[in-house]
């Protein structure tokens, strides 16, 4: 897979649930470990322009419902405890107060959810609301009758998987999927983790689908797909470091002239505009050391010239050759800087 190609990662409910001490939380809305693991990897390796995380609306709504149910269950349990305590001789009425009965927890969770989705810039895969809606549900009904994946039969039921079917049809109907070269579906659900789903997706959407069961497997796949970009990003971080900038400044301090069109212009001072605006492979180094890897950091420097009136400037490009051990071999300047 070419490192500039784009990947969409779709997350299912069972890998997003956030819990506290084993219980669903309702005081906040955030996704759990799987999302945080993948999102951190994308951000830390500079993959945000290539990899996008998406969550179907049906998954978001299911997580919200789970939180609302947990809240109501806690209120009911608290009410029972309150009733028992109120019968004790040392407990006065009003000493223990229950939460307000008119509090709309479902609305509270929806507001938290929307803020979270906007903050994290998560793509939401909606259920179609236009003239495609009729066909959307007709396909789900057909799946249920024929027990087509992600529907599946169990010991008790012959058509388990309605929520999975909603999610699956949402993904198949998502126009934005065509903006990506590859889709990774992260799910622990046996109905979706089915070779028939993969086959159907690739036949209909004409995009490659990878189905994974853990965030670690997704990270491993991204590491392989974007290996070169990740290495370049790591080198970019090095070339933006104080150490690299100090080294570049030290090399500049010994230069006294700019050689341009066979003329030498005296230098007044330097300004490093960007210590590393891009990275490229050092083909010359690899040719000499086939088993090693070399990189070139392209820097932009503003050089001010000595003049009787003012300080005219010229932009100089620097190409710093660095080996895989972060040893700097040489720096080339264009136009050339001389002692």
C-alpha cells in the first residue's frame, strides 16, 4: 500500500465502550481504550492527513442508550437504599436527598456526545435519510429473512444481528467511503467478522476491507501500511529538535559569503525559517550503504547581506544528509555559502 493512500477506520460498539470499575459511565462521554490507542498512534506518527476514524450513528446511539439505562438503574437502586435507610431511628427525613426527578439524562448524554465528536473530529456514518431510506430497510429485511451476514442463527433465535445489520448497511450506504483507498473495520462481533461481509463490501464498494478484532492489530496494520511515512515523520521530529537546529546554526555561523552567479556577497546574519520543511530518502547514501538508510532534511534559511543601505536578503535551501543513527554527514547549501 502506497504511504500516501488514505484509510478509513470504522469502530463498532463493543470496542468503544467506556467503563469505570466495570460499569458503564454516564457522567461523561468518551470512547474507551481501542479508540484512544488508535487515535494516539495516528497523531503521534503524523498520519492525520491519511487516516480517519469513523463511527456509525447507530453505534453512538447505542452507547448513549447504555449510559441512560445505567443512570436509571442507579437511581432505582439508590431509591431502594433510601427507602430502607429512612426507616432507621437515627435517620431524619431530608437528610439523604435523591437526584432531581426531572433531570433529562438522555439529553445530557447527547450534548456530551456531540461536543466529544466535534472535539475529536470523528466522522459519523449516518443512516440515510433521503430517498435511499426505503431501500436501506428493505435490504435489512431481506437479510433477516435469508439470515445473510451479519445476521446469524443462534441456539435460541434464527435471526440475531439487527443492530449489526443497521451498522453494516450504514457503511455500505456511506458515500464518503469512496474517498478512501482502504477500510479497516474494528469489531469483536462474530456477525460482522465474517468472510462473507468482506466479500460483499469489496464487490459492492470496490475498496479493500480489513476486519480486525483488536486495536493492537489495527496499529500493527497501520505500521505496515505507512512504514515509510512513519519513519519520515520520526526523522522530521528529530530535524525539528533543538539539537538539530543548534547544529544547523553552528554550521551557518562559520559562513561569511553567499556565492551567487559567480559573485560573492558578504553575509550579515541568518534566520532559520524552517529547520525541516520536508524529508526525502538519501539515495546516494543507500547506494553506498545498501543495508542502511539515509535521510535528507530540507531546510529554509533567510540570509541577510551586508550593504551600506539596509540588509537585502536571499533565501537559501539547505540539504542535511543524516544516516540511520542520526549522524549528520554533510550539509549542502543552495545558493552556496562559503567561508
